[in-house]
């Protein structure tokens, strides 16, 4: 139980901001390219309370922490509403709206790398929890960035693929969207998802650590 409490204390901020700012970034990009739906719904906000999903942001992460003994975490926020038909150039602009989420996770991973470096300059009683939180922030955001870039609708990578494919192929590929999450769960439980993601996540972490001199 102590390990779980410590895990919650360390992971709470990185997880909440990783999944909520990811969604806010989608809404901001959508408004920039002509769709005010998320803005009118009050979803372009840095306030996590506007993005928290009771099940995906709170219940599921806590349940996973309990069952994994504090060693694994997964969650999601309420998807930001985007009306792709209201974008100035729907097919082209879809790419930037979709890419905004992973880009936000990359920016947050860099922020936590700076926080890790900052932990070296503060007293030990503060530096240790900050360093652990920063490590978690880097890892969580790299995981979410890589996961969302998988080219499978309705993940961001799937929408990017739809944007880049020729019209006929894009239409056929987009028809996979209702099956996206069942396929993702199948890949997860068969171990294929982990086998694909782990090297990419580790590679992303190493690049960030190298850029910020965290070795």
C-alpha cells in the first residue's frame, strides 16, 4: 500500500497534465485551422478539470495501479470535440490537428527533462521527489506520444495517415476507425503492442536525455 501511495503522489501531476494538455492541444490546433467547436465547449484550457474523464482519468489509472502494485499506469482524458468538416482544408488540416497532441506530449517530456535537471540544484529533501516525478513525466509523455502516433484510427497517427493518403485509400483506411480500439487491445494483450512500442519509447527517452544532458 505504501508503494501505491508513493506511486500516486509521484505520478498524479505528470499523468493528469500529459493526457489533458494533449487534448487541449488538439482543440487549439482545430480552432487555429477554422473549427471553433472545442473552443465553444470550453475545452481549450490548461485547467485539467475541463478534460478529466471520471473513468479514464481517475478510476482506470487507480485500478491499474492497484492491480499492478504501482508498477504500471494507463489512462485517457475526454476526447476534444473536433468537427473536421469545419476546418479550412479538412483533409490537409486534419494532419496538424492530429499531430498537435503528440507534439504537446513531446513538449511536456522536454519540460520534465528541465525539471529533472533543476532537481540537481535544490536541497535533497526536495530534489528526490522532484527527480522521480520528472522521470515519470518524461516516460509517460514519451509513451503517450509514441502510442498516439501508431497509424491506427482513431489514434492521432491514424488521422495523420488519413490526411496523407490519396482520397480513395484514405476513405477506405478511415473505415477501420470503429475497430481501432479492439485492434489496439488485441495488440496489447498479445504483446505485439509492447514489442513495437518499447524500442521507440526508449529511443525517444534517450534522445531527450541526450539533448538535455541527463546522462
